[in-house]
């Protein structure tokens, strides 16, 4: 939607570069957090099962890809949650209360999807009791953000001939704020980029953590067989 098409005559208040800068900053922060030595030690030290040397090397590489995908998905999700607050700040001015509300909203949404991912793993472990669905907290948070990508793509890339018109996807994602946000931004390209990042992260994590290990004859690390160690310890 362009300013000329706006029924209320609004003009963009957010510079075109601002959403992309926000997206890059949040992605960089998320990747940096995953790359912290403490986070790496927590991810690598939770699996008590013995692995053969070949599988150790394989899972180190696939987990590096999967962990990066998790971080990118979390950064993109944080961007989508924060974007309406950023647009509101450009309209009314940034205050400390506004910044705290933005941070709380981002943390809350990420926590909700992480909790959903945790319960999904718990249900899977209940259905298949011989398998232990083990994962570090960072992996659960990333998994929730990645699964949100499925919902995001369904809403954002729905057919453009829907009743809501050209901004049907944006309105489906942000509800009543969608049309106003589209006007404030002037361009919704950054939202599409964030959606593509989440979808790509979902595919990359699926390939690295499931498809590649299965093709290579090594059990995915998300599934640790109870009382059945894998291979020979290095």
C-alpha cells in the first residue's frame, strides 16, 4: 500500500532503511548470543551418550548449521514483534516505558513459542517413551521460532486476491495494525525478508539435524535412544 492509496491520507513516518537496520542488528545480536562460548558449552555438554568419532564430527558440523538457523529465526521473530513498536516510536517519540514495553513484548512472544516447542517435545517423548527428546534451552527457543515460520508463511504469503486486498498477508500477520503499519513503513519488504529468513532457517535446521544424519546412518541428536548407546566412544 502506498501513501496515495491510503484512505486516511497518511504518509510513511519510518525511513526505508530503518526496518532493515533493525533486522540486521537483531540478527547480529542473536547470532552473537549463540556463538558465545558459554552457550556453545551448554549445547555441547548435555548429551551423556557415547558417540563414535565419525558421528561426533558429523553432529558438530550439523549442529553448527542448525544452531545458526536457530539464531537467525529468533532474530527474525524478534524483528517482527518489535517492528510495530518501532513504527509507533517514530510517530509519538521513543520513551523509556516504550522501550521496556517493546523488550517485554519480544521476550514474551519468544517465550511463548519456546514453551510450545518444549511441550511438543514432551508430548513426543510421552508417545515414544523409548526415545528421549533431549535439547538444550537454546535449541528449544530456536525450535519455537522456526516453527512459527510455518504459521508466518501461511499468513504472510496468502493469495493476494483475498478480501483484505494487496496487504492481505500483512493484515493477517498484524491484524488491525497491518494496514496502518504498511503505511507507516512505506514498504513492507523488510517483513517479507524476515519471513524468508525464518522459512529458510526452518529448512536448514530440518536438513542439518534430521535429513543429513539419517542419510549418513547416524541417529539425529534430538533423538537419543534410551539405554541404547550409539557406536563406540572416541
